[in-house]
């Protein structure tokens, strides 16, 4: 076991060579190949769904644990299938963007197609098993929610990403499906208010994928992958991302003004400093190379790095605000 590599793979996407890869344990290989560092984007919605269920008096720890494992495994499966699909379609050849910022297990010869399929099968089966248990335990619309999740896992890379629907899929999955659906699984009730609560975080997740697709806009256009930024063009895409970030704060303020949350949710305003910096980056075209102060090992990631930074800051504060609101309403008041 390489605990140090586990920690590293959970925080960054480590670059490894074939010789080092061969000496890694299976957990390290799984963490790297699934890009587990980004799975925190899925963990936070599961936590938000759980807190909102507790707020409504319907939290069940067992169901929450199964749901969270299922969501994380579904996201990990999607990452594996993304790499498999792009490899089989020849997208990642020729030093394509994906192969530059981290190891693409197939393109870099770290794994065979059969090995990656085995990883995806085991990971996917865990997700399916978790979903099946939730369908059995909760019933109702749970099977429909599971089916929608499976659809996005299987078809995000192709065809959704190719027809400008990938970004919309992220908005739906990381908001209404994960948080709204998670709340339903835990409480047995569908709440449009919870769906509204999910949107500020979902918008942040969408800005991350938007930033990534802006970064590789030229490469995607050359390979006829028509992501939304390819369709919108670089300038409009950059300002669309800024608009989504602004909308995160507007929706948080709306949730306070309508009385759904108390003023403690306005702790998210502490992220405005980071927003101003990130918006300034998005207002300018992508540089031709990394600036002097920019970590060279992070390039060619640019807009996605800043979007992830803002999403992590806003998302953490948004989660904190929801927790403080629950403490205030359920414990103090």
C-alpha cells in the first residue's frame, strides 16, 4: 500500500510514468485512473442532500452512506468510460489536451483496454448495487432517478458532449439529480425548493466543465467535438461562465430574501474576493503559455483551474452556510 500516493491522487491528478505505474498498488491505480481528485465535486452534493434531509427531519445515515458511495462510484465510472470512449474514437491521439494534463491510462500505455474495462465494470457494479438497494429501500421515483443517472454516465462523452449538451447535463446531474434526487431518496419527498437550493452549486460545477472546454476549444473544434464553448465561441463562452458565477450569488441571496434560509447563508459572500479575481481571468483571452507565476505542471489547464478554485471556495462556503442554517433553526431557535 502506498498511502502517500493515495493522498496525492485524492488532491491532484498525479503525472506518472510507466515504470512508476507498474509498482503502484491497485488502489493507487484506481484513484489515478478515475481522476479521484475531482470526485469531491460529487461528494459535496451528497452532503448537501443529507443536510437538507436532516433539516426536514428525514435523514437516514444508512441510506445516505449507500447513496454517497453510489454517486461517487457512478462519477468514477463515467471518468473511466470517458477515457475509453475518447481512446477508441482516437480523440486523445496527437498530444490532445486530455493527454497533457494527466495520465490517460490507455493513451499512455499504462493499462490495456481489457484492464480499464475491468476497472469500469467493478466500479460500475458497485454503483449499480448501491442504486438497486436504494430502489428496494425507497421505491417510488428512485428507479427513474437511477435510470437518469445511468443515462448520463453512459452517454455524456458520446453523444451529449459532441452536440453541445454535455454542459447542460452537468447542470442537471450536479443539481436537480444529485441534490434533489438525493433528498428524495432520503426523505421520500420531491421538493422543488431543494431543486432551487441545488442550482448555486450545480452552476459552479458547470463553470468547471465550461472552463475545461474553453481551454481545449480549438482542439475540440479540430476534432469536430461540438461542446457548448465550441458552438458559442471563446469570448461568449468566457462571459457565459462569468454570468453563471454571478447567478450563484444571486440565487443564494434569493434563498435568503424568500426566507428559505436565514442570513447565515450569506457567508458565501466571503467568496466574492476570489470571484473578482477569477472573473478577471475569464474576461481575458487564454494566454499562449503559462505566465511566470503560474505552476508549469498545471499547464495546459487554465480557465478550468480558476473555475475549480472559485467553485471549491464558493461550494465550501455554501455548504458551511447550509450547515449553520440547520444549526440555527434546529438547535438554537
